[in-house]
């Protein structure tokens, strides 16, 4: 999914020193800014590209960040301390967005990426909020302008007081708010954040081991809107070849025999997220090889939270 050579989307340009056109850019110089949110995506096979993208972020002169990894995923966190505007301009912003693009572009083909990363910039003439959305291997920047809010200046590193400009009319503020809420709603729906927000909690999901009853046990927890499933050995996990043969001989059907074989050989099985009617909403594979070598290992897989999910099930196939 590498996008080297592609032109990254840029943040809106700096406003003119003495104000800009109404509704397009805030007037005056940048006073200070800060970041919040995270960017999370599929871990690249070559981790050097991951570290190179973080180095480019730091060298951009616009933001400082670090990357953590967990299994097959990475998470980018930016320092959320407010930064004085200083000499920051369009070149630094474009370098920053280009570094984000290289990070997203380094993901393997088909890898998912979600972002709640946002930058708030306080100018003399207003405040600009820029959301860095990631979809389809590309970074998209959506910006909105608003009047100053009193809490903006609580983040001012120099504790300077900037007199708020004349506010928009009530009708203008209402229309701006409705447009922003509509845009955020559409983006949240398309990116799956509504599912994560309103999906069932991990504690409320029914956990079913299916044909792996006694062979395996599973535990479920939540992390950033995802279900984290850990698999461990059950009471009937075979310790010797004789145990395996005994389980095969006692299996009631072909599905049960397949489950015994998968456990004994450390093969791939599936964790399925299902509705109350048994419809499979999503499924992720997990390999059991580490369990064969070490009884203390816990093979782990993550599934996105989805509205309508009621149970997690272990199965020998994806169900799709």
C-alpha cells in the first residue's frame, strides 16, 4: 500500500497577517496549537518504515509523536502539550501531513486504519480545528473554523489574553454547527466508530467454545472499541499423543474430530462475532501453535465492536 511519490493532502494555508475572507481562514498570526486523539492501523511487515515515518513527524517541526505496537497493530500518540505558534507555517504543516501519509501508506494491503487525531490551532482572529481522517490508505484533512472559546486560552503556554473577535450571528453559528455535526456523523458512520461506540460491551457477550469445549477456554475484554479475545488451554487439552488419539476416538462427529486435530497440530481456527440469530458479523483467524509449545501462552485476536453482536464463538471455519 506504499504511496511514495503521492502528494499528501495539506492543511488549510496560513491566514493573511491582517485577516482573511469571512468563513475561509481566521485572521492574524498563529498563537499556539495542540493535538489530541490517536491514529491506529495495521502493523507494517517492515518496522523500519514505521520508525522512519515517526522520525519524519518529529522533523516536520509541527508535532512530536511516538508509536507503540500490540500484536498486528500500531498506535500513534502525539504529545498533547500546547505549542507556541512561533515560526510554524505551511511548510511544516505539509511535512507533517506527508509523514502521516507515509505512516498510513506503509500498512499492508487490506490493513484497516482508524484515526481520531485532531489539531486545534488558535489564531488571533479565530480557532481552526483539523481532523486527520485515514481511509483507503490515504490521509484526509477536514478543517472547520470557529470563534474563540474561553477554554482555548486555558491551553495558552504563555497565558496571553486575546480579545475574542465579533461573534457570528446566531443563525450563522447554528448553520455552522449543523454542517459540522452532519459531517462528523457521516464520517463516524463510514469509519465504524458508531459501531464501536454503541456496540455491546465485552462483559455482555455470550462466550461459546463450540466444538472446542474442554479443549480451549477464552476470555474477552475491551480496548478502544475492540474486543480482545485471549485463548488458553482447557481442562481436556491433550498432553500426549495417546490423549490426542483418545479424544479422536471419542469424538461424536467430524466437527469434533476436526477440532481435536486443530488443537493437537496448532492449526488456525476462527473467532466469530455473531448475532442472536447466529448470523456471523465478522470473523478473525488465530493460530494455536504457541499453545502446543507452551501451556502459558495466550494466543490473542482483536475484533471490532459491532452493533447487534451478542456472542463470540470459536469455530473451525469463518462461517462466511
